[in-house]
């Protein structure tokens, strides 16, 4: 009896990984539209990592790169509404979309403070729209990151981090998860 039970447990253990991969992965499009030319590959990877936290394998498959050429073209308009998102997602054959549109993105050290306290400052300029859309729920969430500020050196949050954590909040709200703080 013990041998049969052991054999049954072994067979179940061997076939369990095969069964879990039979789940149909929903494609999720991750798209960054950079209108400044200042977004670097490392910034893109930071934002992509946040998206992967919410839309993870095996339930979701993150689609990016050349596969999104038509989606990029469809969404390269001034104003994006719910109907446009629904049509673009349907044409691209994806179930969800995470879109980052960057309009202004810079951080630089400035040593001239015009009579202020001694020491250098950092000038930050961030202007971006964040959009999450789920086709099955027909739900759109948007956020606008807009910060133009002057901070003391070492007492500032880089633009990549500002967008990263706002994007993290947005995708977690979309998926009904608690916010990471």
C-alpha cells in the first residue's frame, strides 16, 4: 500500500509543473512613448520591472518591442480616450496595456543658486502620463506625473523613481492589490 501511495505522489509531483503551464497566458502590452529623447534603457527596465511585478508569469505574458509597432502608431495621438484604447488593444490582440508617455524628463546639477544658501542644487523636470487599460474589465486608470522643482543635492528623488513608484501604484490599483510603500 505504501508503494502505491508513494508512486501516486511521485506521478502527481512529476505532472504538476506540466499542468500549471497549461494556463493560457494573457498578453499585456508595455509601451513607453518618449517625446524627449532623454529616457535611457535603464529607465525603461525599471518601469518594465514594476509592470512585471503586477503582470507576472504564468498568468500574463509581457509583450514589448517590435510586436507593438501598430499599437505604438495607433496611440501616437495627442488625446487618448477609452474608445481609442479599446480599439488599439483589440487590433494589437492584447488583453491589457500599460502605457508611459514622457513629455519632459531631466535632472541636472546646478551650482549657481542666485544668492541662496551655499551648495549645489538639483533641478528636476518630470512630466509624464501613465495609463493602464484592461480589456476584459473595460477599465482605464490614468495618472499624471508633473514635478518641476529645485532640491538640495542628495535630498531629491530622481525622475526615474518618481515615475516608477507612481506606475507601481497605478498597476496595483488596477489589479486590486495593496500598494507598495
